[in-house]
């Protein structure tokens, strides 16, 4: 079954655009590097200081393995001084998906 990873960052004031740019660049490049990553949405709410990525992976094991990926570690190092608290990462089963 496909797996959805929701990864949420709480951005420090004044760094919303920086985090959004870094997250978007990471997601775009990671889609090219990881064949198990099927699709990604990067969304944000500047007023709330939230940037969230939602990725769909081919299966649970591939989604869970991202945490140990070197490229993901470099992304985390880059955003660490720009966010407040620990990121929230949730794994969810993909039940239905519709697109046009």
C-alpha cells in the first residue's frame, strides 16, 4: 500500500520564504533522486508560520527510510536554524487520491 508522509515545520518569524524555498528545492530534487517518491505537495501558511510537505511513496518501508537518507539530513541541517521546535512527521496510509 502506498504511504503518505506529512512533514510539518514551524518557521521562526522572518524566515517563511527561506524555509519555503529550501523545502521546495529539496522536494523537487528528492523526487528525482528517490524513485519510490511518487508525488509531493509543498504548502504553507505565512500568517501561521507553517510550511508542510506531503509526499506519497510507493510503500511504507520506503517512506520510513527517508529519515536515514543523507540528502534528507543535509536538508534538516539547512532548515534547523530557521524553524522553531522539532518538525512533525506523520506516516499515513494512502486510501484514495484524485487529480485532474
